[in-house]
C-alpha cells in the first residue's frame, strides 16, 4: 500500500505561492484499484508524482510499502538523448534483469510498437511515442502498484485496447491508481475512488458516487 500523511505541496507563481495540497492524508490499499479524480488543477498529477517519488513535498511524507511504478504516460526519467533501446537496456540492468535483457528488449519494442524508431534518440519521438515507450517499460517489470496518469489515452484505438487488456491481466496480482477523465474507463477498471478538492482528499467506496460528485456520471 501507499500511505500519505500530512502532505503539503506548493508551487511558486507570479502572484505568490500556490498551495496545491494542504495537510492531505490518505491510504491507497493493494486490494483494489483506485481512481484519483478531481477537477483540472486539483493536484492529481502532483500527488501522483509525490507517490512515485519523482517529486518532493514541502511537508509530510509518503510511505511506499510495496513496489510502485513511475507514473505511466509521461515518460519521466527516460533520457531523451539516448535511444529507446538504450533506455530500455539501462532500466533492465537497473532492475536486475541483465541476464534477460534480450527478451525484455523484444517485449518493450513489440509492446510500444516503435519499430525502427526504437534505435533512434527519444528526443526525436512524438509525445505519443514517448508515452508508449514509458508504458512498455513499465510492463516489462512486475510492480505491486501501477500509477497511471492518463497513460491509456495514448496511441490509436488498437493500442488503447491492448493497454487496457494488459492492465486487466495484471489486476489479479497488482493494484493501480488511475488518473483519468473518462468515466467509462474509471468504471471499467476501478473499485474505489479518491476525489481531490481544495488540497484535501476524500475517499469513496463507490466509484459512481465519486463521479456524481464531480458531475462525471455519463
């Protein structure tokens, strides 16, 4: 699980500091998929980065009691001057899969559908290609909890269906925290929801109730 306690996060703006999260406490369990919802600017992506450890809070703490992925869909941490293959090889070694590099590289390139671009610098990729690479890199390894920040919105309809199937296949052994503006996707994949509002978090055992609160009940 991921335990968030008394989290505060602010950003500097031309008009002074803007608090995005204020004394936020919430626990994301490993036994269900949770939708992370809120209006634009509510702090969903910020909280996701803090949970992944790719950003730091002003106060409070995040305790990761399981293996947590990086936020899928944004390709953060991928070195843009390196090729997709070089990035994949580095991450394989980082996670201790040096003996299986060949198989992992084949999986990553096949899943990301990059073709010859796999051997080109990531800085030449489109945003969608970078997101697909990040998605494939994540699925090359087993995590206890996957963090998805609109990650399944990338690619064409066929790729989105493949991504959705991949997550459903892992649902029996892994959990996820999903940021999405798609009510149908949230209903399809999640069993609970957290709504961010005014820097605080509210837990909902019912996804439908959370969607109604936000006016997302399609």
